[in-house]
C-alpha cells in the first residue's frame, strides 16, 4: 500500500478544507456572529496538519485502483473530523464531538440529517460552514483535488474511479483532469444561476447561497427550522424544485446541453426513466393527498407532491409540508423513491436510476430464460448492450445495498428504536436523504439517537456517499493488510 501517496493527498484535502473555512469566517466577521475565533482556530489546526502531511510525504510509486478507494474513503473521514472542529470549539453541540462529526459527515456526504434542535440560533459563520460542506461534498472534494494532483506529479485516474463509481457511459473528456474541471465549472455555473434567482425571490446573499448549496449538492441543509416551508413562497419552491431536478441529472448531460446536443439529452434512457418516475410519482401522490382528509385543493396537492417527490428522489431532503401527516400510500411511495435515488453521474444518492433499470432488465431476462431455456438474451439500455461484468457489478451492488440496509435496520431496532424510525433512518442515511418517517420525520431530527447509533449512522452516510465499494475495500484492507499488495 502506497502510504506516502495516501497521506500526501490527505494533506492536500485538509488544505482545501482549511482554505474553504475562510469563506464562513468572512461571513462571521461581517455579521459579528461571535464564532470567528472558533473558525480561526479550526483553520489553523487543519492547515498545519494538512501542510505537515502534504510536505512530509513524497510518493515514489504510482497509485493503484485499490489505493484510490482508500484515499477517497479516508479523505471523507478526514474532512468530517477536521470539518467538525468549528462546531466543537463553539460548543453548539455541548461538547459532544460525535454530534459534531455526525453533522459534518451529513454535510459532506450531502445527507442533510441533522442533530440540531434549533437551527436558527446557530451563529452565521457556523451556519454557512454547515451549508458549505454540502457544496464541497456535492461535486466531491476529491474531484477538486484531482485538478491539483497532476501538478504534483501524481496520477488522478484511480481517484476519479473511486470518487465517481457507478455504471455510466457518458464521457465528457478523455482526460480525467479536464473532466473534473468541466464538472466543477458546470457546478459553479448552476450555483451562480440559482443564487441570483433566489435573491430575486427576496433572499439576501447569505440565505440564497445556503439554500443553493443544499439544492445543487442534493443535501438539504436549510437556514430555517421549517426548511423551505419556512419561506412560504411558491416562487422560491419552484426555483429550488427546478435546480433539484437538474442536480439529480447526470452532469454529463448538462455538458451535452451546453454544447447544443439536445437530442442526446432527450434520448438518454436513464434520463427518460428518471423523468417518468418523477411524473408518475407526482401524479400518484397528488391524487392521494387530494382525496385524503387533509383538505388540500388540487393545485395545493400538486404543489406539495411535486416538491416532495423531486426532493426525495434526488435525495435532497428539503421539505415544504409535513408528509408525516399524509396518507400511508404516499409515505410508502416516498420510501420506495428513497431506494431508487437520482441519476448516475449526479450529486444525488440512492441506488441510482440506471442500476434500477439494469436490475429490472436482468430480472426480466431471467424470467424469459425459464420460459425459453435455449434462447440467448442480452441486456440493452437503448441501443447499447450492457457488458456482463457491468451487470454483475450492478447486481452485486444491489445485494450489498439491501444487505447493509437490513444490517443497519436490525442494529437500530436492537438498540430499542421503533421499526418505522429504524427502517427510515437506515435508508435515509444510506441513500443520503436526511428526513424519514416517525421520529425522524419531515420536521424532526436525529438528536435523540444515542452516541453508538449516531456513529453507525455516520458510517452509513459515508457508505452511501461513496457507493459502498470504496469504504468496503478500505475496511477490507485494514483488517486484511497481507492480502492486498
């Protein structure tokens, strides 16, 4: 294992984290919110440790794929630990460092699960840092590091494979560095657009940036206890809904759209499936809550259903209504959407639309093989034949995903939490969504979980963000170092 390269890149990641903290520091000074010293101390510690790692280790071997997985997993853990320092120094979580790491891991993994019981009393600097962790984690700190690595003589290909897993064939550029740069430019462009549009809706720059970070990263951290419902604005809801939809779309398709390749976007089968799922779910939930005893008219039902379906499917987790009060059918539908998730190559979580498509076609083929045992069947997405090793990878991922979900669910019920809370907390963290049902419903939080459960849920968020394999490979190496050379 090339530990020199691993530790050097951890140092680079920490330097990026330290520099990023300067922006919330500026807001803290501007608003005189009283948390500037906490941020300054965090910046100093993170920067010093980052510089020590970055300058002390000089890799003498190229990176291999398995090392890329370890670097990415450790990078997210390092980001969460050092990113938690401002919260710890400020005492916003009463000195509970596990709560600080939980909140920061939730931010970087774009989960949006919170242990804060009153968001609106958090100082401005910390509140901005909390939202900024979403934005950094959404496109990936590693992707940002990839842009820097070639200048240091390090290969970034293995990091890209670990950071952007999943069965997607859309290529932006043959060079990994160029791909990372293009993705970040698109991400920044969308950030600027949404921020400006939200400011037209009456938000100040601080509030608009925080909501934008939560939207484009599909994270869901808001500056209000009531989330987006607290703004009580149809215009703001529609702006956020549109950008959640865009964030849940494969970013390669955004690049194609910029190039004028509209037909490639429209003909993309995963995108078609994504849109179809959203439309069907919106219609089903609209009619369900319209016919319920809640008293909503049709347009109000459509408004709430549209926002919540897009928010849950893209794994953003913003809320405009307390869906815990909705009919059982709607809640089950939302839970199913939590498993599906957004498109591959997006900032969203979940199993991803393309995996659901491949898994469904695989199951259909197996049924057909029973009927026609001598026939040969292949899996196609559009005109493209999916290679056998990709299909195996997808099926293995689905099995692992469901298995880990079941293990986390069993663990939480063993700790004494009710089945609905345990079930929804397991999928909400593993799919990086945030809100769930029962005790972690739309207007609730995760503060009531004990520390051991919070550690497990923190690990669940990391598994979901890195799509399982990176973390599993890292754990495998740590427990079986002699088997990996």
